[in-house]
C-alpha cells in the first residue's frame, strides 16, 4: 500500500515538472515571436526607405542602355555614311582603272539604299536615298559604256585562217587555189568520216577567257539595274556585225534567185561547193563559239541569254541561207540535182547541231528557217527527179549517131543514175521527208526504173530515124546492152534486181537476132538453091561431079555469085563503119553472122563452084574464099571512116 502511494507521488512530481517545462517553452516562443515581429516591422520600414533609391537606380540603368543603343545606331549610320562617301569616290573615279572596286562600290550603294529605306525614322533618310539613287544611275550608265567598250575592244572579225585551223585535217582547204579554197575537196559524204565537234573540230576562242568574267559581272549589274534591253542592244549591235564580217571574210555572199540565174553553171557549181563548207564552218565552229561566249557572259539569266544569241546571229544565218534558198527556188535543171543533194546532205548533217546551238524559244525562228531550207531542198530535188524523167523521155536532140553506137543520151542517163547511187543514204532520207519509212527503198527503185523506162522509150523513138532496119536493131542492141552492163557493174543491180537484168539481157539478144535477120537474110538468099534449076535460058546446064549443080544454069550461078559479091561488099563497106563498142558483144555478133554465112557460102561454093570454075574468068565471079569472108567479117562494127584502108 505504502509502495503504491510513493509511486503516485513520483508521477505527480514528474507531471508538475513537465507543466513547468511547457510553460517555459511557451514563454520562449512568445518572446521569439515578439522579436520576429519587431524584425518584420523594421524590415518594412527599411524597404519603404530604400524604394526611391531602387527606382532611381533602375532609371539610371535604363538610361545607360538607351545611350548604348543610340550610340550603336549612330555608329551604324555613320558607317553607312562613310561607306557611301567611299563608294561615291570610287564611282566618280570611273570603272576603267579598277573595275572590281567599281563593282564593289555599286553593291555598297545598293546596300546603303536598302539600309536607309528600312530606317525611315532617320530624318535625312529620303535625302540620302535620293542622292544614292542618282549616283547609282550614273554608275550604271558608266558601266554600260564600259561593257560596250570592253566588248567592242575584244570583238574582232575572225580571220579565215583561224576558222580553217578549227577544221579536221581532212576538211581543211587547199592553199593551191586561194580564190576557191575548197575546189579540191569532195563535198559529198565528207561527214561520213566520223569527224565531229569532239572528234576533229577545235573550239574557236572569240573573246579571251580572262575578259568573259568581267563582261559577266558588268552584265549582272546592268540586269540588276533593270537595263536588260540596253544590254541586249549593245551585245546585238556589237557581235552581230562581227559575225557578219567574219562570214564575208570567209567568202559568204548574200545572193538572190536572180543573181543565181545569171551565173554560168561552172561558177555556180563552185559557189555551191564552197557554200557547203561555209555552212559547216559557220554552224560547227563560228556559231558554236558565239554560243559559248553568250553562255558565259549571260550565265544565270537564261531568257536573256537565248535572246541575245538569237538576235546577234539572225542576220548571219539569213546571209548564209539566202544562197541556199536562191538555189532551191531557182530554175530546175538535171545537172543541179547532185548539188541539191549535196546541199540537202549538209543541212541534214547539221540538224543536231542546229537543235543544240539554237535551242530555246528565242531561236525558234532561226531553227525553223534552217529546217525550212532543208525541206525546200528536198522538195526541189524530188521535183528535179520528175523533171529529169520527163526530160529523158522527151529528149529531142538531133544528135545523129550514124554508126549505131551508144547514144550520148544513154551514157549521160546511165552515168546520172550510177552517180545517184553514191547518194543512196541521202536519197532515202530525202524520200523519208515525203514518204513513210517502209517505202523509202521501193521509192528509190521506182524512180530508177521509171528513168530507165523513159530512156528506153526515147531510144525507141530515136531508132526510127534509121532507114536501115538492121542499123535500127544494132542501135537498140548497143544501147540496151550498155544499160544492162552498167547496171550489173553498179549498186543499181541490188535495187533493180536480177529480174530486171535478165529481162533486158533477153531484149539485147532479141535485137541481135533481129539485126541478123534483117541485115543478112537478103544475102543469104543468094546462097540458097531456090530458083537455080535450068529454065532453058542463059547458058547450058553442066552436070557437076557427083551430081553437084545438077540441072543448074551456069548463067544463074554466075548471077548469084555476082549479086553475092556486090551485096557483101556493100555490107562490108557500110557495116565496117557501124560500131559495136563492147568488145565481147562485137565478137559474139561477128561470130553469130559467121556461123550462118560461112557454112552457107562453103556449101554453095562446093556445090556450084565447079560450074563457074570450068568457064571463062572464074575469079570474076568467085572473088572470095570462105577465109576471105571470115577476115572481112572481122572488120565489121569497127566504126571505120570511108577513106580508111582495109586491113
């Protein structure tokens, strides 16, 4: 019990102590709160006291910032003014001494104008801008003059020798004929040698490479100033005249159809040959060189580039094409066909270069004029074909071929046709202008066959001029044989075919047979036994040995021999003046006559010779042995003159 009481007392004491401790803690807390409250009050007073100072400090800092900004702005403006003064000094000095600095000054002026245009708050901005624009206009004007002077200084007509040096070796002209340098050159098929701009043609430098960047920079400034039209005019006027003069130095002439019509053919043919070379030089060398100049000066402004190139080359192209156009429109004649084909050939050869060099919308008219000439040349060539065919058929030349040899018309036409086959590729291209591709070969074959048929028709007419039917057939045999032989030995055979050759060989044989029949049937009748039986007239019938000449009248036999002699001598005199120019045909025709005549003569001599030999003067009637006849036949078709002695 006592223990319990003491425990309770102990707990009471502890509780009393805890209360005392809590009261002390509360007192301390209250004291701290009081102190902190005092601090807060004093801080509030301090803050109130410092606020004006803070405001003044912020204002001072802002003022400093504004001063810095103003100073920087002033510095920028002063820099612009300083740059303007420097630019003005350079511009007033002019571009000639230091073009690079002059161009920098113009760029600086433009920069100043942009700056002051964006800073309108500066009260002098408008005045500065106006002054800069005035100065810029003067600067651009001086640049135009500089561009013009620089371009003119380095734009000189190209000497002919320099153009020739750019040609492949095989195309360079001969120095032996300065008046007609290309006279020794073959105009036809030169392009098939494989030479091209990269395979033989050298680049022509028209303006030194170091000058082109300067001209480009000047052009750029003029374009930026909006002076494109003035730039175009300066370039066109300067370069156009230089190109024209270069062509004149080369030998190019501007000729009309009337000029062409008045020329002698030899002169015209030489001019056409030269023109073909001039076209190649102009397009592949001169115009290509001019295009490179334009590409570098006007790099970056494609529309202006094409326009400048088109306008500076238009008159030169017109000058070149005028001659080709005059030829295409002039009076057609057979001899012009081959030069027309040569001209058509060069225009086709240059087709890809024309499309490349004269690309762009601005060059449309030039391209069309060139392609138009190609088409006109093709049209004229095709019409000349038709004219030639008609001319061959209707040829009425009175040139007499008394000896029945190959007529000049035949050799002319055949040579013409053979020459055409040198142009097979060109002709196929030409026919393609008007026909579908599948008909090109047949078109050429048809044209050739029509020309050959026209020739035969004409020869048939000419053969009727001969009074002697044998000479008529000899003439036709000679001429058709010449046609067949020429076709067989040329490319025409592949086109006309074996059927044409065989058919016409049969025609030759038919005329040979007809010659033999009409020329020798009369004299062969003298050697026949028909009508030799005794009729009781003229002389006694003497039986020959073995019955030869049985019942024949000596008088009739003598008459036969006399008639034979007269006829053979007439034939010999006449036909030894006739001509069979082909050796093989001549020998075969002599052999064909001999195979008919000699056996008949030998048989007649054997049968009736003894009847004459037993009488008086047998040599008066039997003048020739078979061997004599054979020797004399060997003189036939030699084209001898009347007073030429016998062999």
